[in-house]
C-alpha cells in the first residue's frame, strides 16, 4: 500500500500561470495567497516552468525524521499527511526532504494533503501538468472505502 | 523464537513495527522497559514544560501497538544482560530469557558533580518524570538557573522562561552550542535567546548549589558570583546506558559497538538508538548519533537483521534542526572552525535580514552546511552532503537565489 499514490509532473505543460498555487492556498487557508500554497512553481528561465510538490516518496525520509508523530501515511492510499495538530514546527522534515516540498508558516510545518482526494491543483491546471495517480491496488482500497461510506458503518454522513 | 527489546522509545517502536508483520506465528516479543509510559517523545518534553503541548500530545505511537497477543511488556529496569545464558537480570531479581535481543536502552544525563546536586529543585531533563517535576516547580519558581549550552539546555531555558520564571543560562564553554555550532551560529542563538529575556553567562563554571531542606536557594560560580535560584536544570549532555552489558562479550567504547546490521560483537544481540555507537556516513569513524531519524532507522535495521532482511545502515550524519524565538536553525555535518581546517568554506551573513548560510567543502564534496533565519533548500543540501555530490559552483550554496537555481536546474 505504501507510496501507491504517485505524483506525476509534466513540466512541459506548465505555463507558470500560478492557478495551482491560488487553488491550493484557497483550499487550505481560505485566501488567494501563493505564499500559503503547498505547491511551488520553479522558473527555469528559458527552459520553462516546473510545478514542485510532494512526490509521496516510497521511502520517505520525512516519515523517519518527525519526532512528534505528525507525519503518517494515510491508510487508504499511502499518501503522506502532516497532522498540523501534532506538528511542533521543528523543521526536521524540511531538513531531509529531497524535493524541498515541505514549508513552514507560523509555528507549524505544512505539506500537500491532496485536498482530501480533491486534488485542487491538478483539477484547476488548464494544461494537465500535475496528475495524482493511484495504483490499481489503491483504487481497490478507495472503492472499499466508498463502499464502507455507503453502508451503515458510518451512518452515511461523510461526503466522498 | 523470543525477541526481547530493552527500552520503549523510538528505536524500540521502530523495531517492533518491523518485527510484527515479518515474524513467524509462534515468535514472541517482550518489551522490557523502565518507562512508566511507552512511546513518548523525549524531544518534545520542553514543549510540554512550556505548556505548548499536553501530556497526551507527547506520544508518537499509540499503546495499541503492544495490544497484540504476540507482544508482552515487562515494566521493570534491567540490571544486567547475561549474554552467556541469554537472559536479562531485572532489578526485582526476576529474569527474562531471550533468543534475540535488541538493546535500545537510551542514555542518561551526565551529572553536575558539585555540592548540592541532590537538593530538591535540582533537575535533569531526560524523562517524562523529569519534565513533570520541572513543570510543577516552574509554576512557583521565581528564578531558574540552567546549566549547559547544548540543545537540551537551550530548550529547557526557553521552556521555563515561557512559564514566567527568570532564567539564567550558565555555560562553561565560551560559546553556545559549542559541540556543533560555529561562531556565527552561536552568536545568532545568543541574540535570539537574549531577545527572549534569557540572561546568559558564557565561560562560567559552577562551584556549588546551595540550599536547605526546602530546596535550592542559590548557585555559586567559581568566580565568586552567587545567583539566587529556586530551581536548577542541568543540561550537561548524556551518556549511553552501557552499564547493563558490562562484563559480557558485548564490546563498548562510548556506546555499544554495532555493525551495519546493528549487531553487537555478540551474535544475536543488537543495539539501536542513543545507546549504539555506529559507523558514520563517510565510513571513516564510529560515533554516537543520538538523532531521531537514526534511531528510527537503526531500530528498523536491527529488527530486519533478526528477520533475515539484508538491509544496511547507511551511516550516521550529525544534523540538527531547531527554532529559537522564531528563528529557524539547521546544522548539517561539520561546520565548527576546528573541524573544518583545510576545507573550502563559503558563508554569507545578511545582517539586515538576519539570514546566515554556510557550506563547507572537502575534496570538492560538501561535508557541512548551516542555515539560520531562512532554511529554504536545506533538504537538497542535506542530500548533497549524504551523497557526496560534487559542488560545482559553491557560491550558489550561500544565497537563496543560488540555491533555487541549483535546485531548479536539477529538475529540468
């Protein structure tokens, strides 16, 4: 299950428009503020642009570095989540992230959480430069989760 | 097979998590620990003292992890390992037999060794019980003296300060964090702590802790200064808990010597975490890498070795990340002046922005880096150091724009 979400970035499709950063910050903080975004755009000058975001590493150094138990893999799809309730903002995860995809604001660190499967950045990108892909195995898990949500177990209250 | 794990901190948890899915149905794990509470993060204790975290927030894993019919917990301190008979002798006189043993016994604080060190109100900061004692005393304390200039001392000082007491930091060395920091980083930390209202005395040695039955009243320094204090916290470093293997064939130096599979010099006995002395990432010397990520990996590898997985420890690399009064610091590898003689050193201090960056290069490869005020791209530099990636344009490592350029060029 681990690492079954892969983040596929097609830099040649990125125009650097920044819509993904706005969508991200709006979803997470309720404001259009690129500085609050969990996705970054690197300007390669004449080579174009690169949307940089957590790649959900198979062997993720951040998971081993967190002394607060704030970083865990989500059970259903193996995506790494940072629980801001547990985070103490120590930057240990920042220090070991090879993709420089963990930020810090206030006294907490933050990273992409796939907008709880809604993947706002990928959805808003007009050119399909960002794609979250899940393996067949994790899709099966997703289906099981959906099935669970529709049955009495959850009282049908959660939204998919 | 009976696998015994001594200790219940992160290396222990990491070992247990690796063992459970991989071991045979009839295998058993016994955790022997003197900790009243299992799986809490010692790193977070200062945040607990300051009131930022509650006790429930200190746990990095749930106790449910040991709710497995194959796992049992013995809440006792280990007196000694008897490697010949493959058993542990416990404080109570009981024994626990093992087929495989993983020692994650951690470390204990170094004593202050002066008159008055046992007075009520003198604390170390290692265990939850210590933190509870400090937290309770700090509520009533007017003036607290913290001894030591290491990370634990600095964090203890800021935590107690937040609870309202006056805090004086007494440091024997001529600079703060002298074990890992260079002159500039020490100076920046000094500034950050001072701005928080902490009074710092460098190059000062303690002579005596004075008081009565009620507890500490003052701290006397070698130079004759007497400081009023109703509590003292000693943060003079730690030493690995190696006494339990004395007289066995398990080799020790400063810690328990382990190989890349975390096995000690006695077959079937492994060590991980703060108690282990392991090879460094350059494969040139062994050392104590008392770091969280190393404890995680070492616990996993020790368990993996028992399960027959061939996975090797990639070696320890000194690295630290901390935030003082809102200012972030990251130190990776060697940056101290005395450790980097003969190296190429590039550094840049922006006084106005209070941003410092430094890169240390030996034989064309980065071996140390420092970030203060702005830690952007520290992750890339960390992996460059670990991988020994050749530095092409060193000047770029000490500006944000330069680092961004290096990072960007690698993605294209």
